[in-house]
C-alpha cells in the first residue's frame, strides 16, 4: 500500500474517532489524555489500568467509551470479600442429575470494567491473568474462549490509600498502558459544576461496531515506522535494563527494567497514537509521548530509589535525555 493510499484510509477512518469523542464528551469534561489513552487501548485491544484518586470520572470515562461500542459491557466492583468464582464463574452441582453445570461469570463480556481492582485480594486479581493473556478462562476441567473483542479496563486508587492491595507484577505487566488521571483545571471544574445535577442525564449512542474496530486495528498495523525508530524503541527498553551501556547513572535505582512486552506495546501504541493524530507514519515524538504510559508500571524501582524519593517518571526522563534520537 502506497503512502498516499494509507494516508487516505487514515483520514477516512479518522471520522470514526471524532464520532466516539463527541459521544464521550457528552458526559466527560476535559480529560483529553485519558480519552486518547482509552481510544488507543480500544483500537489495539490492549488492557488499560487507570489510576487516580476518587471522584475524577475514571469509571464514567470507561462506561462512556463502552457505550459508544456495539458490544457487551460489564462492570465488576472489586471488594475485599470478592472471590475468583465471582469473577470467572464456577461449577454448580445439580442433585437431580448428579452432575455439574457451568455457571459463567461476568468476565464473559467484550469490555470489562474492573472497578477499584486493587481493593480485592491478590487471588482475585490473579484470576484475571489467564483471561487477560490467553483470552480464555478455565472453570473446573473445562477451558472456554472469551468473546472477541475482549478488553479489561481497570481503575485503581493510589496504593497508599487505606484498604488497597498492590497488584502482582505479573498482572500489572499484562496491562498495555497505565493512565494517570489528574484534577481538572478551573474552567473544567466550573463546567462540571454546571452540568452535574443541573442537566438531564445524556444518553450515549453506539457509533462503532466490533467489525469497524477490527478494520482500524488492521489499519494501525500498516502505519509506517522507519527502521531507525524501531531501533530507537529497542534502545529505550534496553536502557531501562542496562543503563550503564547508555552511560546513564541510574543502575542503583532500578531493580527490574521493562519487559519485552514493553517493546511490543510501544511499537503498537506509537502507531495508534500517529493514527489518532491523523498521520500514516510514526515520528520520534510519538514514541516519546507514548513511552511513559507503557513504562511507568513496568520499571520496578529499588529500595534505594524509594529512599531517595526517585520516581519512575524521573527515570524515564533520564532515559530519554540520554538515548540518542534518530
């Protein structure tokens, strides 16, 4: 496919993005970065972790996005007494026949909102691992395929809040990106105050089908990325593992660098971000913009970094300052 044909198709599909945005903006004020992150995850079928203090419309944003898609949606409220069977389902004994029947859990939907996921104990969080990675669930001795598309969008409160559990590293790594939601600015806060409680609730219309999502996913794979940018992505990831090879003095602050999933996801999301911006090619700035969303939950800091109040964002900035841009 030529660059001209690719650009034309990107422009054509870009109209769908505007339709989704318009619907979401009926209930959301501001939060453009959050909306962009949700859209990218939706288009490349990547699980999303959203972190922010209560009251910042994390749940509303996910529900609004799900409402724009012609797909099954289920919200699961995670609580300390939730059991794995409440999530994936269980076997039920039937006395009349003397056998077991399968009762499927709420995970058997296209889009799952795992609300306040870090309020449930680790055994429940781990129950999502197979579903998120393999797109399947095992109940008893039977394995079931999950419906396509299958997407987990999880919200969590900052882990220092009371009643929260840190997510297992293995599960965190399966989230393609982690979005941090911040407070609105003054203008946005006034608009929120005007809308909420003084206007009738707005209905969001489904504007995109799973088939159209699949078309966008295939188109994003065609977005052009130069070989030098591919090398740039690999250098960024390796700089988190062996920073001394890139003359970055942060080795003592990093316990574990980014996993190979980070390389894969950074390549995919850089293309998705270019698509959101209406381009058929990736630029170095696209990679720089997207990388923190992928790396912030994959770089495990050492005790020394925590003692010196070194943050993951600071580590990422040092990596970008040191790795040569093509």
